[in-house]
């Protein structure tokens, strides 16, 4: 269909498709227009694919690069137009088509949006274009490359992303099938954890609002990590080091930890690296390996023996896979300089010495690591774990969605869903390395952006809550023994802001920790990239279901299960944010929201 617009749609219709570049379809103009919109599926030169988010319910997909996606006549009236294309997962080139079929290349649009977006191909005159235009697919394409529509605008300031009505969406219901008898994982107190970024500073840990909010979120595992802890306590309020005497500051540690987190979570203390006097060019001085192992053991002694806090989980190093491995390798895994090896073996030796020394102080503790920044470096993971498996009580890794706030919501949600794949890959490596002694996998740092100075606003709003839900549920379903989100409180990432106000993401952790610990069962969505589902059978027999709408559109969800459908207990969306009760059948899940159902 071709449509022209002023205040409302007034139609122009194609009565025939294009059989060849020299054959024009018949066009009937109803009115003069501020712009003319041509649906690609009415004059396609590729495969027509159904999509409720496209105009007319379908778009044109071209599977081959350098091939046309649409040939369209220019409007009958007007001398020049700004030409726009509504595309996703593809880049396109605009070409003019002369009356004899000759093509003349014009503008490229190299953007490759992963959701339907109008992109401009510039202003062009009738003399420049000729009777028709052609849009050709470029060399790059994603999973669903397509062209939905072409638009001819009269005004340079006109932006169809703002001013053109969206297609009339007609989505079928999503079916979520739950088998309450089929266990796929177990959700424990460790499954929905948080960072305790402020845990090394008693100025935070003993503030009543901080304590109250931590109890509300009720995270069963807190990872105490802050690079500041390796600084001098005399100059840094987060420091745990007595630099003058080259030891831990036991008094400062006591102030920070004693009486903190009274609601009783498990603690994991991360020792991110060695103190400054043991460092040599960003790595541990090889002559200091035994000294560093003793240094780590001293911290266990202070916390668990002297202060009697009996912290169970300890983690050696934080993201040292970069300086010990990544700095020596190209992106394809080959060495940058074949004559200069990496230092994975050295890092494994450091870990082993530390783990043995720490357990000599208290054998019951669990020591793990190395908190890698790159779960995709499978060569590093295999080599490190082959040498440390006997001393490795858990393997930890970190994952983020993006380094740019310009990346789309769809992009970051897909990245969050991929964290479960990271868990599966790492578990596969660990099973090969240690088939008789399972080594748990901890996803103990994740959020939207890996760069704090990007200040992606989604980390503090409802979209960040959706990201967390996708990341957590996917990781747990794929066998992660623990997750901890970065972080509990700060101005950029925190579930609390700097003034101790809870952000939307806090509600997710309260919900999960209070209502979704138990047996994770099979919950299969008919459209998992639109509606994700996560179901838990609790120890008391209650059932809980989380529905996560990743899309920008309201969706209806029908439940199919061995038991009666569950009623809605809570909804978290831009239009609600407050718990509400609702029906159990035909549940409406608002756009970009989370709905909790239970009985």
C-alpha cells in the first residue's frame, strides 16, 4: 500500500506489482500530502515476511547483499523530497532509476539499527531521481534484515520517527507453557545477590537508610568489592591497607564489617589484587608470590578468627585476565608476538598459593576466582582451571551489555540473555577439566554498561530492572550457582542512589529473594525474544511466575500448565510501579515491564 498523510492517513494504492525496472505500477493519488509513504511489501524485489511491527503487517527481506529490496515510483507531485527508509538489521543504498532502467548510485546509509527505525537518505530532486528509485541491500546484515517502507518528505525538518503514526500492531497472544514437575535448576540464597560496593566504608554500612534498604532487597549473597580497599586507610575512606606498616588495617576493617548487614546474608570478600609494594608493571612481582599468599591469609585471620565473622566465600583477584592474558593476544587468540608468551601460568600459581594459605587459616571457607572480565576467552579459562581445579571452589566471571548508551534496548536485552550462554560455555569447560568434582559458576558482576562514565540512564530506571531480570533468570536457568549485580548504591549503577533512595531495580531483588527461591521449573515462551518466562516452585508448594516483556508493546500472555493458571500479584511498568492483583488468564503484560504471578 502507498499512503499519503496530512493530519490522518489518506490512501494511494498500488494495483500491480513491479515486474521489471521499466514497468511502473498504477498509482491513484487521493490527496496532496506533506509526505508520501510507500510500503515496501507492495512493490518488493525480495522475500515478503510477516511482522506485526511493519506497515501492513509485512516487510521485505533480501537475503543477498547488493540486491534490490524495493523499486518505487517517485510521487506525482513535487520537485524534490527528503527520502527516508524504515529499516532494521541492514544497511541500504539509494539509487535513481531512469526510464530505460539505468541505475545511478546515490546515498548510502550505513547505520544498521536492530529495531525498526527511519533513516534519512538525503534530499533529492525529481531531475536527479528520474521516475523511480531503488533501495539496495548493503553488505552487512543482522538476523532479520529488512525494509519496511520508503517515505518522501517535503520538509527538511520532518522526522518520521516522531511525526509518522506507528503501524497498527495486531499481535497474537504469547503462550507460556509451564511444567511444574520438570526441574531445570535450583534457585538458592546465592542466586539473586548484590555487590556491596559500600561494604568497605562504615560511613555507608552503618547508615540506617542503607541498612533498611539492604534488608528490603534481602540479597542472600553480598560481594564486597571495591578497588579502594587496596589503598591506604589513612587517605582513602574505603582503604583497608596500613601502608606505613605494609599490612592490613585491622581496626578499619573492624569498623566497616562489625554489625554490618544485620539481616544475615552470606558474604563474599574479593581481594582484587596485591598491594602497591608487591606490584611490578601491573603484575605481581614473582618474588612476592609467597608474601601475597600470606597477605591474603592474614585477611582471613582478621575477619574470621579475630572478628569471628566467619565469612564463607573468598575470591582471589579481580579481572586480572586482561594483564595476564589479553594484553598478549590478538582478537583471534593468537599471540601478538610469538616470542613473548602470556602469563596465565603465573596467575594460576598465584591463585593456588593464595587458596592454600587462606584455607590453612580456616579450612571451611570456599575460595574461588579469578573474576574474569572476558568469559569469551575460553583458552584462558581452560588453561587457568586446568592448573587450579584442585583448589578452585567456584569459578567467577563478569559480563556487561554495552559500552554505549546509544545501543538500543533490544541490543542490551539480547546481551543480557547471552549471559546464560556464557554460563553454559564455562560449565562445559569446567566439566571437562574437573569431571568428578563439580566447580560452581558465579556470575558475580553484571550490569548494562561496562564504563561508568557513559552514565547510561537505563541502569537506574525500569529498563535496567528488565535487563537485570533477563540476566539473572537466564544465568540461573543455565546453572549459575550465584549472581551478584553491580551494585547496591552509587550515582551511576546502584539499586540505591547517592541519597539512599531505592531505584526500580530494587523491587526486582526484593521480589526474587522473598518469593522465588526454590526449584526452577521449565517455563517455555512461544516468543522468548518478546516475553521471557521464569517459574519457581517454592519449598512450601507455592508457585511463582515472572513474565518479562522485552518489547515496546503491550502483549497478552496465556498460561498453559499442569495446574491452574496463576493470578497476577505485582506489576512493574512505567504506568504502574505498584503491586496490583489481576486475572490469571489472558494476562496483559505492559510494554517493557515485569509482571509477577503467584499462588
